[in-house]
C-alpha cells in the first residue's frame, strides 16, 4: 500500500526550485569584478544637440561656435560653426564660415565651407568659396563660385593683409596737384609774354 509520507514528500525538482538564490554579497569580490568588466557598456557619449535660433529672434553681432547651429531668425553679422543650417525663414547679412553649410533661406554675404548645399528655397547674394557644392533646381544665386581645397584656412589668411594697400593713395592724391600746377604754368608764361609785347609797343 501507499504511504502518506511518500506522497506528500517533495521531489528533487521542487527542492531545486525552493533552493535560495545566491545573493551578490555571497559571491566573491573577484568574480563580481570580472562579470562587471565582461558586461557590455551601453552608456555612450551622445553628440550635443544643435543650437537653434528661433524665427522671432534678431541678433546683431558675430556668432562663433564649434558645434552645430540652426538659424531660423535674422542675423546681422558673421557666423562660424561646424554645421550651419539656414532655415527657410532665416536672413543672414554677413559672412558665414563652416565645415558643412545647408542654405534653405536668404544669405547676403560671402559663403565659405567645405561642403555647401543650396536647396530649392535658397537665396544667396554673394560669392561662394567651397570644396564641394550642390545647388538644387529652383535656388536663387547671384555671385561667383570658386573651388578651393581648404576654403576655411584661406579665409583666416586673407583677413591679415587687408589693410596693406593704403599708402599709394597719398601718391595718387599728390599727382593731380602737380598736374594742376603744370597746367597753370603756361597761362602765367602767356601773361608775361603779353606784358613784354605791350611794353615793346609802348616804347616804339
């Protein structure tokens, strides 16, 4: 016959399920360290978000950043950035310099960039100095286009000798004065000659 003790006695599986789980404190420290090193780290440095200038803002002055900028408002001044996006409602009056430039709005001034892209809604009035350029159909552009291997570096070098050719202006101003004096001399000699002739006629 059957015994009650054997029926109610738990099997080996039940004993395994009821076995308490090993707490992390009971695990040796060197095992915990190795497991932490082997686990993949999902924490990565995220790229900082782009600075956005809203359409209701107007800035008078220069902007300079090493990050990304999205302009939707009005800027009266120069802009230097890593990635510059000019929105459809934006208007920039000044020089813009960036590694990547995407123009959807209006720019009045010189554009310098390694990669320059004019979308169909772009309006640019000024020269574009670039390494690579893309102009979509419908873009409005007035100015010249010049390709350079490093347009960003030439912009820094060109800003230094800008005030050099100022001295020849004084020489140019002095030359008309000399010409004016030379033009006046024949008139004086004519007056002297006429006076001499009048004196001779009076003596005769």
